[in-house]
């Protein structure tokens, strides 16, 4: 399938699911008005506490401030939209570049370590030891394993890990593409424990990590990412459907460079 057509299909999936994918805090922003906000609150629709400013990358947080709740998108693989990869043997792993089980595909691209530090906002934002993170993102071509044409039998770029004593998990991955209509991002869900994550129960938070523009431009200038460079030029954090209402707690920090230990880091107050 031609690459542009592939991205078009992906974008149609977002458009199709948009009514249910817009986050609760985003819905309030779109509707506007105190009266409507009160009505929605009475129906259980509440804001997520996102800031409207860019703020500090990696999002240092004060006690009680949680990372915004966001859509898991059309391709979560957590049982909420079709397949449930969380219950499969092999999902608990740090290297997510390869598929596991009966699948054998490998995601290629610029190597990236993704490091998330989960903070317990109920305990003064202390490191959350023993929590679990399920993380997933698209490949270099903008495709999501398990869902996108050509990779429906693959499960790469998905994995679960429990946090250590310092509340941190680290995944070995690749830098994701910028596909049509979205700013480059990484999806994740936070669970109270590894057992909860692998049974897809008791989810604490669903959010997304935005990747900084400078790092994206550096990566997308390399072979294999040319379509991402064109897509990046057509959107921004301020116009992205998820990050446009504030991304101060979701903008990651990227250190290193292409070919030299590139690492994306984000604090996750949950």
C-alpha cells in the first residue's frame, strides 16, 4: 500500500472515532460556558486540570496535580477497542521493538529509550513504587500494531512494566512517526500494580506524552522519516486535537541525539 494512502486510512480512523475520543477536559473547552460546564459536571463529565501554557518540559508537578486524562485513541490494544494484548504472555517487557508470541516483526527506526516516572499525588507526589505502565505508540510508518493494515498480526511497540523503587520504568523503542492530523506522541496507561495491568483492570490514568519539536525535526531528517517531516509541518501542539488545551504536564524532554543514546523522559503524576 502506498504510504500516503496508509496514513489516510489512519486519519480516517481518528475521524470516525472522534466523538468518543475527545477527552473530557477537551469537551468542556469545546462547549464553553459556565452553565454548560455545570450541567456536564452533573453528568459526570469533569475537567482534567490541564494548563494552557507550554510550561516546563517533563512536567514537574505540585502535590495533588495529576497528568491530564486523555483518549487512548482507536488503537489501544487493552480490550476497550477489539484486541486485548495485556492478557497475553510476553507483554511484560522492557524492549518493545520486537513482536512476541507467534509474531516475529521488528520495528525499525531511530532508537529511543522512553523513561516515565510515576508520582503518587496522594502522597505528596512521592515516587509510586510497584505501579505499572502500559505504553504503546506507532511505528516509523505511522502504523499501530494489531490494527493498521500490514501489521495486524504484529504486536510490537507495546509493553508493560512495573515501576521500581524510584517510580520509574524505561522502555527500549524507536522514535514514532508523525502521522497525518496528530502531533508526535506516545500513549500510556497507569495501573496500581502489574497484576492489575495484565488483567486490564483498575486503570488509574490514561494519557499521552508529546515529543518536543527540536527532537522530532532531528529524527525526521533521517532516512525513513520523510513523510513524518511533511506531516509535522502541517500541525502544532497548539492545534493538535489532544494537546491544544494545554500540555505543560505532557511535554517530554529528549536528551541525546540520533545515533547517541536518545532518551525521552516524562514525570507522570497520577
